[in-house]
C-alpha cells in the first residue's frame, strides 16, 4: 500500500513539473512561437510516442497535462492535430514501417502532421464518403478523392497528412498516407480564431494504404482525441474561472467589490463546481488510457462545463465581456468551437449509452 502511494506521489509530482514547464514556455513564447520550445525543450510532442520511435514512451496522462496548459493559454499550436491525432493514428494503424518513417519527426516536432477525418456529414464513420481507387499499374498505390473539413492544423501546410477514405470497390474504410501534396489545403476563418482549422481537397491524390481497418483506427483515435480535448477544455475553463474571480475582486460597485454580493458568490461557486467535476472526469479518462466510455463521458461533460463557465464569464464581466477584444470573448468562442470539434456533446452521450447497452426506449 505504501509503495503504491509513493509511486502515485512521484507520478503526481512529475505531472505537476511537466505542467509548470509547459506553462513557463507558453508564458515566454506566445502564439505559434511556442511550438519549437515546446517540442525541443519540453519534449511535448514525444510524450505518447514509444521509445523505439524516438519518443518518451509515456501515456495519455502526460498528454492531458500538456493539453490542459494549452487550453489555459488558448494556444494555437498544432499539438492536438500532430501529436495526438496524427501520431495516434499511426500507432493505431499498426504499420511498423510507417511508424519508423514518421514518428521520429513527429516526436521531435520537426514534422507537423494532420489527420483528415471529418466531412460535410460530420464526425461519424458512417458519414465518411471520400473515395480511394487503386492506381495503375496494380500495386502502385491508391488515388484519393474527396473533401475533408475541420482539420486541426498549424499556420502552414503540414509535412505529413493522413486521411480516411473508402475503397471504391468494397466501401470499406481505410487509413491512408498521402504520398503527394493534396490538391488544396486551406486554413479557414472560423468562430474560434485561436484554433486553426483547415479544409483539405483530394483530387485523385496519390496515397499509400496504412490500415484496411480504418473504422478500428478511427475509433481508437477518437477516444484519444476526446480525452485530450476534454483536458484542454478543463484547463481553459479553470483559467476562465480564475480571471472571473480576479475581476469580481477588483470590480467595485456601490462601494463594494462585486464578488462580495451573495448572488455573484453563488454563480462563482457554481462555476467552480462545474470545473472541478469536469476535471475529475477528464483525469479519470486520461489515467485509464482513454477507454471508450470514459472518453465519451469526458468529452460530453467537459464540453458542457466549459461552455457554461465561459458563458458565466461573459455575464459576470458585464458589458466589457461581449467585446471582441476582451479575453472573455476568446474563451467563449473556444468553448463553443471545442464543444463541436470531434462531435457535439449529445453525440458522445449517445455513443456512451450505446456502449453501455442502453437504447432510446430505455
């Protein structure tokens, strides 16, 4: 018992030190400038990569710590798209040659990856229609055609793109590695300007098949990404609460700080409860290495908690909270953007219910 407690304490200290290191880098290097020191000095992109591929061989708990700090800073760096989605897809595909080709570069941050997943019909595997046709001559690879949207990206075109597409003859979903530049890769203007999202156009783009069981890869990647995104949402919500508490102490009305009024105290207490409840669920999903039921529950609960806290942040800041330049508005837009990324909360609740054996009539 004491030995297990000691190991837990050591792990907690290591995670806290990792969080402190990431926070320090983000404070010194705002915006996209943080990517190089995060990867070179902290090794953030290498955390979930096995040691045989140049990584640190850690797990989702460490990734969650990084994501929480990125959420606090509303950082635009491509950690989710490259270190979580792309690296996770390579590992889930189980192709040792592909892992050896790409994971070392992803781990050191010299290569930024992107996973092209969602389409117009959303995030569910059943709605993916991008087509893969065999190239000529036989054995020359594949040609991909389709449009992918909401691709988490960096400020420039990624060095590695993986995409899900269906074989034209069998309609089976596969995971492919593009071996040539896509026909188009455009970072779109979205509600949340702190998270770059791109649209990718495939027009008979050459590709290599990494896994013929794309549905299984997608399921695993989705759980990893939902767990990571839940941690980011908690980090952002906690920061939004901190900023709001500080404002409630500083803003004086009727000769008193507004935080001294009972109605404001109640709202701040409710925000705190929402953050801590979401934090507990996000940590449970990360500690358990993102099982499907916890990943779905965490994404749903943390999305709703962040949206609630961000809305209260706007309200408690009064008129200044609804101006585009104020940080409250940035948290509000990140909250609603991240709630829809990877699927809306209702979709994850339905996924959780189905996994637990419930039906719509239960």
